[in-house]
C-alpha cells in the first residue's frame, strides 16, 4: 500500500497535479460519493457554527424553544416554523438534536415568525407559507418549549415541553 501511494506522490511531483489527474478517468460513482460526503461535511460544519453563534448570544436564563414538536404524528401541523426576529433583533436559530430551535430571553418577548408546509395535490407538491406575524410571549426562565403552527385553526401554539 505504501508503495502505491509513494509511487503516486512521485508521479504528482514529476508530472504536476493537473497532468497526473488528467491521466485517470473519474469514476462517476466516486464523484457522487465525494459530493455527498462533502455536502454532509458542509451541513455538519454549518450546524456547529449556528449552534456556537446561538450559544454566544444566549441570554441569561434563556428558554429553549423547539420550532416543531418532537413527535409529529399530527398531519395538521406545519412542517416548519421560522423565527425571523426576537425583540427586533435577527434570530440566531440552530439545531437541537436535529430540530430547529432558538433561545428566548425570559419575561415578555416579541418574536416575528412564519410557518411553511408542503401541500400535495394531483401529483404536485406546493410549498405554502404564512404571512409573517409578531407573537407576544411570556417566557419562563430555563424552560423548554415547542412552538408550532396548526393548519386548521391558523394559529401558533406554544407548549411547555416535558424533558425526556
């Protein structure tokens, strides 16, 4: 194995990288696997950056608000709730155990939100989105909440989560 890699490194030095790579046809499967792995790496790095930014700006005594219920067997709920701003400042959302989340300061808090969901009909999928709305919430310190949007009643619901 060392001989194979050693020989390849010698060829790269001798021919130059572009000439060396042009001599080897690219396997389409290898290319697809590489692109998938690179995409997954970018997603993981982006999630870590978002989480670090949210932790850095986390208010004292902040509540964690999950932007969808942990168990979503109810088909009457929007798939996504997006928080645009918190008390007039851009929201720093992140993933908490694969669920989008934000930190909210305790006390009276105003958030601007909208909801998105996919609607199937006739073989086509339509993405639906509500108008943005400002919600005034009273947040308890260091509590976990879920915020979701009910489609049939067209309302946002904030519930206190039980820790699992």
